[in-house]
C-alpha cells in the first residue's frame, strides 16, 4: 500500500517540482507509516526505481531513442541500458535514503513503541 | 537519534553529489530525472495538429508544417505574422538564438566561465552592444519596422512564458543555465554579429602598417596592388557609369605619425580567408522556361543547428518564402510570387583603425584637430561564472570605441575602431520590403535602406528582369584610405561622407544575359571610388562566368549542377606551368606517382581525387617558400601578399628576386628551383601525414574535413562527422571542412508563381533528439536539392503538408 502510494504521489510531485522533489514523498510516507529503517529504505528505493525506470524507458521508446543515442555517446558510450541503469540508480538511491531518513527522524522525535503482539510478530 | 543523523547525512551527501556539476559533466540529478532531465527532451516532437492560445495575436494564425518541418505561416496582418514567426522560431531554435546573442554581446563568460573572457572583451571593446542600442533607437523612428520587430520579440517571449524548466532545450540542461527574455535590441545585435562575421573589424590594417615600415611603399605597391591580375568582376568589364561622381577627399601626405610599431591583438578572432558565397541569375533568353532562373549559395560556418531556418510568411498582402536568421524577422534570402533574391558578401573596407594620442593615463582627453577633445566612457561589466565580475571601461572617441587600449607603460598608441557596424541602419526594413517586392523598382527601393554588412544582392523577376547591386553604405575614401593604420589626430584622415546609394556598382539586364557574384572585385578599374585593395580570389567567379556564358536553355538542374561544380580554374591556369619545372629524373617513388597523377588530372575536386589533395597542399606550401623574406621576426602580425600576386610572379615574372631564398645567400634560387623544392616538400609531408601514395590514402575525401559540429563544438555527440562531399575553397562548391554552402537555393520564376528548390546541411529543429535535427545533411552532401513547398493560399491542398498549428487569442 505504502509502495503504491509512494509511486503515485511521487510522480505527481515530481511533475511540478524540480528533480530533488524525488525525496519528498518517500520521506513523508516513511515518517508517517514507516515500520523499520530497512523497510523504509527499500520502499523508497524500489518505488522510485520502478517509477524512474518506466518513465525514462517510456520517453525513450516513444521518440525512437535519437537523443538517448547521442547522450550515450556523451557519457562514454554507456549505451541505452547503461543510461537507464544510471538514471534508475541515481533516483532510487536518493529516494531510498530519504525514505530511511524519514523513518529515523520520526523515530528520533516521536518514537513509536511497539506493542507486545507486534514484537512477537517481528520475532516470528 | 544517531541513526537519524547518520541517515540524513548520507542523504544530504548524495543530494550534494547529484546536485553538483563536475565539468563537463552536468549535475546528474537534474539531468537524469525523467521528469525534468534530458529524457523529457525526446518528447518535444510535435507532428500532430494542435492549437495554442496566446495573448498577443489579434486574429487566428495558421501554421502549416510540411514534411521537412518548414512552417508556412498564414496570418491576417503583419503583426500576427511576425509574432507567429517569433513564436515558431523560438519553439525550434531557442538555444541557438540565446547563445548567439550572449556571444554577440560579450556575455559568454557568464555561462561558460573565464575561458571566454578574451572573446567577451573583444565584443565589448568593439562596441557591439552600443551599436545594437544605437541601431534600435534609429529603427524606432520607423513606425512600421518598429512594430514588426516588437511583434517578433513578443512572439518569442510568448513561447518562453509557458516554458517549464523540463521543456528547456537539452543544451541548457547540460550547461546549467536558463533562457532569457527577448528584446528587439537583440535582433539588432544579431545584425551586428553578422557584420562581425562578414565585415570583421580585423582587416589587417596594423599588419599592413608593419609591412610598410619593414619594406617601404615601393615594395608594397608592387606586391600589394589594389587590383588583382586574374579577375572577372561582378559588374561586367566595360560597363559604363552613368553618374556624376562626387568629389573624392584628397589623400594626406605621408604616414609619418605612425612610426611606432603596432599590432592587432592576437586574441581577436582570425579573419577567415575566402569566406564567401556564390549567386547568379540568368535571363529568359538563356533559360528553358523563357523566364529568369536565380541561384544562390551563401558560404558560412556549417554548424548544427544550421544558421538558417526555412519559413514561409504569408498575409493577404504578401507571401514570401526562404531562409531566415533565427532571431530576426522576415525572410533574408528567398522569393515571393514575382521576384527572387540572394546575397553574397562584399568585402569592402568598412573597418579602420585610428592611432589615438591620449593626454594622460586617465584617457579623458585625446588630441584631434589641434585640440584636446573629451572622450566618453562606457563601463562594461562582464559577469564570470564562479568568479567575481570584471569591469572594463571602454573609452569612446569620435572615431569610435578604443578597441585596443594601451597604457602609459606601453609606448604604442591606442587604437580606435571606425566600423560600419556603428553606423545606425535599418536592415530589417530592406528585408521587409524585399519580401513584398513585385519588380525591379521595388527591389532597388528596398536596397536603399541597407547599411551593412554590404552584400551583392542578385535579383530576378517574372517580368524577365535580372540585376545585381553591390549594396551597402560605403565610405567615400581616398585611394587606399584604411589600407594602413590611420592617424587619429587629423580630420583629413576621417571618413568624409558616403558614396551615394544610386552610385553603388550595379547592372540591370546586361547583354551577356546573366549576372553573378562570388565575392570577387565588384568592378573593373574604371569605377571611380575606392572600395578595398583586395577581394576574394576570382577563381570561383571565373568558373561560374565561363559556365554561365556557355549555357543555353538552362534548367534549375543546370543551376544545381553549377552549385555543385568542383572544377578548379586555378589548377587549369597554373598547374601546367608548375609541372614544366619538375624534372622527373630526380623524383622518388611517391614524388613520381604524384607527378604522373597531376599530369593527367582533370582539375576536379572530387572525393576520390588524389590530385586535388596534392595540388591543394602544394599551393598552400608555395607561399612560404617564396615569401620567406616576410617571415615575422617578432610577434608583429604580418600579412603575406595575396595568393594572386604569387601566381602572377610564377606565370609572368619568373625572374623576380622574391624567388631567391634568404636562408641561402650563396645560391641564387629561381622560380624553377622553388617549384621543385616546394613540390618535393609537399609530397614528403603528405607522405608523413597520410602514408604512402595511394588512391585511398591520399584521396581528397579523406584529407579534407568532414565534420559539421554543434554550436558548442565540445558537444561532439550533437555534431555530425563523416559528411562526405567534394569541393574546395577555389571551386563553386566551396565545401571545405567547417565552411561551405550553408544554403543552396534555385528559383525558376514563373508568371503563375515560382518553382523553387533548396537545401541546407542541417534540419529545421534545433533539438538533437528530433529526426528533423539533421535530416537534410545526407541529401545536401550528395548535392541534391529539395523542392520547396510554396503554398499559394492557406487552403491550398498539398500532400506534403502534415499538420497544422492554430494560434488563437487567449
């Protein structure tokens, strides 16, 4: 649920704000709903990876990839796949860390104390 | 808590890394984001019908795009026409327009940093911005042109207003800066920039003065004459001048004030030798159609995007088609229903340097006409990316800006620049009127408003008139005024008036049935006024005139063939004499192969020609063997005699003392020795550079340049390499590496409207992600032309029209 929400809201925010807005939604959602540091990281990372990859690939496909080819040449011939990978990783890493920060910041300010049943669930 | 700090720190570090540009790599975050980075530039290809609402239009405007992405703009009035031209041009060429203006105004350092400072200083000190401001003030007195230029500017700004950063052209994203609002002043600045390109302030005045001091006037008269030996002038020899000539100022005595050695600054951009163009028109009696055919191919720097942008501009009153300069309204080279025109450069002497004597280091007063005169100052702030600004205060005398300031510790005089770009003019009025001309008289009226850069305007109409005017505002000079530095302290050295426009060299319907120009001398020696001591070598002109002379029942394809002609008349006239001196007994294998090849050469500069490679390198080397006395012993610039002078010595004065080499006082070399020496040296250097003689290694196509670079050459991926086409500087197809035919046009006039063809080595879109970015390059290199879609009305049904953009009032 958090994952889907992250993708949808993040896409909307990034359409209107500059590129660094990629951090906003993962941070906010993990601060609100995040359950663990690692979980928050992967939510941010994977949602943004999927979003950036699909968007970039879509733009590439619908234009015949002329510009991708020229850009690849500028980036020492890393190729379309290389550019897509570089793009995906850049966005995903930043979003992942932002998301993790969201969770830990919330924990530092307003720690969520786990109930016994949650602890048991974690244990099992 | 600790985890929170660590995690935020990690995020911040990554944000910094992705947000910082490590030149030349742009800041990766913004650049790679599929929402705002380069990926989204791929989608800026609009092929479908669409509609936009803009605040500035008065009625509906329809822009029909053809299969070459040429906009055909149909508006109900002039205001909407030029508003829409601004809008669609910006949509395709925004970055180019912006960059050209930043470069022209001396503001490149702002975006690329300190490395551009010398160029910026040059632009400031030659007064580009002031020239544009003065011209715009002048143009505003003309209500019509003022409104045309404002509408064009508003159209560009309407496009900018709705542009999101994600939609900025990709170059902005790579270099990390933002587009800027347009003004009519910027359009005027573009005209000044064209004057920089075509009538550069660096005209060799200081270099010539150094020569004068070294060799004396007699040698200069002999080797630097004011008229070339091999010439085929634009106005046919023997044409009579039907006017009463104005009184020409008297030449003052002596240049004795100028004994101090002077140099043009080494960081001024080099003047490009032989930058030029061809154009011609044949009359109905020479054409298959019975009406004139006009052809034009301006040679300029070849870049992507191209300097030209095709457009059709139609209102109920006018309908012109041709190429425009992105950043200026109207069609610059083109045609309408009744007439066609094209231009080539006139290299008249319209920039002179004056030696200035300041009273003291404050530069507040300078000596002129036996008085101390006040200078004015203009502070130029040059912003530099990542560094504090540089303030350069430029002093202005009545001559013009002090383009080359010197300071007290330096004994040399400061040099002020008198330059045609500072003469306020209204060039857009000329083009506005040409776009609407219906006959010869309209054309001449249009030309009378033109100041500079002077052009040879060739003309043809469907009333079977052809004509050519050597057109521009020319200073009235004494013979050789401005060949050397001028004394800035005496009024008799000033420009003292102008040649009346109606006395500019021109000819209408000459008996030979054609008019033509290729940057050669405008006239024979009978023209009463001094224009310059040198013009481009006449080789292209001689070939074109020979071919046109021979033509009968010519078609547009005959014109196309001549534009692509690669026959070198210089080789024909010179090479047999050179080869007579080669003694093939002395030659090694490479030299012998080269010699045999040259013996059988047809003088064509085709891609496969080995002979073209050898001849070209040979005549490049020859001057250094003959003019060894001119080798500069210091940093002073030296101007070698024109090549034509060398051919004159070889063909007619083999006994000349200049053939003797200075380095070997004990031997007296003759012409034959020099020819042999230079031949062997040429072949040996070709051998070192390209390997053993073979039809592949030494093929002209492999040796000459074949790159069309992006406006910012380091962006290699946005340029084209391997553009293979024959040609050379001295043949009609003047393609040589970075320079060449930037637009080829052929227009067959007709009573029912013209049939026209054209092509340029580029594409209409400035977006490197568009298929229309470089789609014409291949056809251009094969020498093909595309039939131009000239729509007679908005409703005309034409299969080549793919989509329509409708602009309506917001």
